[in-house]
C-alpha cells in the first residue's frame, strides 16, 4: 500500500506527537527519545519525503536493501541496521550505517571488530536481548547479556552503547510493559559493571504497537515502521522480529 506524500508527513507528525505525549506522562524530556523510521520494503521516494520533512534516522533490516538505498540517498539520512545480521554481510554495511542494533552473538561482534578495523572506523552497536525468551527470536537471553557485554568491551573498534529488544507481538501493549522495564534494569546492571568502552545510554525498543509504553519505560530509540509508512505489502513472517538478512 502506497501512501501519499501528505499522508506520510501527517503520519510522521502524529507519531512524533504520540512520543511527546508519552514523554510527558512519564516526566521525560522528549529530546531524549529518538524516532527511528523503519523503511524496510518502502521506496526511496517515501524516505525522501520524510527526510525533507525533517526525519533523519531510518532503519533497515536487509543488507541488500541498505546498499541499494544508500546508493540513492548516501549520507543524506542516518542509516541504522536493525535486522539480524549475518557475519559474511558485515563488510557491506560497515561504512554506511550509524548504529548496528541487533548484535546477537559475540561472534558477530568479533566480525564487526575485524571489518571496522579494516575500514578504519569505530562501530557503535547495541546488543539484542530476547527478553521474553521467545523461541522464534534472535538475541541474548537476559542472563547471558552481562558476560557478552564483557567480551564485546574488549574489542577496540566496537563501541557497545546499549541494548535492543523486540517485545512479543501483541494486541495489548500493556502486556509488554514489564519486558521494557526489565530491559532498563538490565542496562543499568551492565552499566554498573563499568566495562571499558561500554555505555548503556541507548535503549532501542518499542514498535508501532507498543512504542508509547516503551517510551514510558525508558526507550531512547523507538523503531516505528507501519505507523509512519503504512502497512508493508509482504507477509511479515514473524511480525517484527529482525528475521533473516538477505
Ligand atoms: C519491522 C521492524 C520494526 C518496525 O515494525 P512496525 O511494527 O511496522 O513498527 C521494528 N524493529 C524491527 C527489528 C523490525 O524488523
């Protein structure tokens, strides 16, 4: 389904307004919460419309799609890789993305280290946590996260800056509130380890169905696709998990 330019801009404004309202309810500064517009499967034109309306951060799940869109738009927007990332694909995005959200194994972090060193960059990353322990999802279990953070902290070209999660798909966003609160506590407990090169300033959580609850519980980046761009045309196999990287 393609939306008109006007509809896109209106959606953007409405989502921003809902973020502001959630901040107000929670006594948070709206400047601390960033909207990542998830543009996977959506055309370059839609990204341009939103960019020209002031949106800077865009999230993509598939390496090939980032490469194509990067060719068209370059660094005129900030690209975030939010999907499951295969190790042999790291080299294609290392010099294009601002943040890799879904580091789900120490092995992947080590590959990022290798490619970042080669490219002469320092790569900011988040660790993906499967907080609700869903069998279909990638990510560290919460109890694995502190040791993984310790291992990642030893990689000189990688900067662990926080945690990311995709909460269960649900009709009732309130049912995810406890997971979001748990994520915030987990980040605080990793912060307390005072690992070198590790900060826990970023919490990437909340999608179209539950971003307001996520903001109320401490999200600093919400990843919103459908509410901004409209429904995606392809059948979403897992309703929002990072699924297979192409
Ligand atoms: C697709 C996707 C989103 C956005 O999902 P919506 O429900 O359309 O807002 C957020 N995060 C990840 C990891 C995704 O794959």
